[in-house]
C-alpha cells in the first residue's frame, strides 16, 4: 500500500491552529508596539515572513484579529478566576491568587493587547460581547472580595471599589512593563500584591502572611498554560 503524501485531516487541523495562533500572536505584538490603527496586515505578514493573502487564510480582517486577541486575554483570566473561585481557601488567599495570575497575563502578548488596545476600535456588536465577558470577570473578583469580608480575611470595604482599585493598578503594569528589565513577572507580582494587601503605612518590614503563600500555590495551579513555561526575560520598573 502506497503511503499518502497528504496529511490526515486531524494533522492538517492541528497545523492550521498552530499557524493561526502564530498570526494572532504576531498581530498582538504589533498592536502592542505600534497601535491598532497604525498596524496593517502587511506588517503582520512581514513579521511572519509570509504574504498578505496567507494571512487571510486564517482570519477575515484586522477587526477579527483584534477581537480574537482580546477574547483570548479575557478567556485566560476567566478560566483562572473560575477555578480559583471554587478553591477551598479564604477569600484573601483566592484574591491573591487571582491577582498573581492577572499580573502574569497582562505581561504576556494577549493580555497586554487586552489592556493596551482593548475592544474600543471594534464595531459596537463585538464590543458588547467582549464587555459582557469583562463584566463576568469583574463580578468574580467582587464575589471573592465579599467572601473574604465574610470570613474575616479581608477587612470590611466596598467590594466594587476594591475590585476597581486593584484592577486599575494591576492593568497599568501592561503599560510600563519591560521584559528586558530586572524583574520577572512573578517577582513583580510579589511586590505589587504586597502593596495591595499591606499598603505603604507602618514601620519595619511587613512579614508575608500565610494567605500570601496559599495564594501563590493557587495561582501556580491555575496559571494559563503559556505562563507555566520558563521565561528568560525580566521586567524593568522604570
């Protein structure tokens, strides 16, 4: 029996998915560096050493690319938050775990695109879909904060205000983080979370609480797959 030179359908589909992911990731990096409106499909094709018609085999247009990039970033966060929310831990431990995963995501290609570009350039219909997903994630964060207030691990506060304040601080990392600098994402997360949990008041060095360590374990278990690969780069803080 003569072996067929053509790949099996499953192999062709897997190869297509790998190449499509490469298109989306290259586009996300271009959007992050140059902005959505200043990036063309020719720019994306050039980064991949392919022709522009090749890009159209995997996506319809630039709007679809941005939609997928933002959706992937949100999906990573939603998946992690759903798993952490159901963990057997205090509200504070869950919140620390969520923050740790959040930092990891916003220092990666799709997460940075979510923050730096977002859904604003897209048509109203697709914006609405992505904002609904953002709303679900925000509710999970508020729920975890409310749970921590209830079990006593988080001091009484407005869950909405606390969620907004933390999300604003952590999201801004995507705007100033430099992977060539001295801090790796998890080292950056350590410092940011310490500030969010303990603030800047008081005297002497604040000891890390047990809940911080529990949060690290939860975050490691629920981190996005791409986040579990060793990183050689580090982040600048200035």
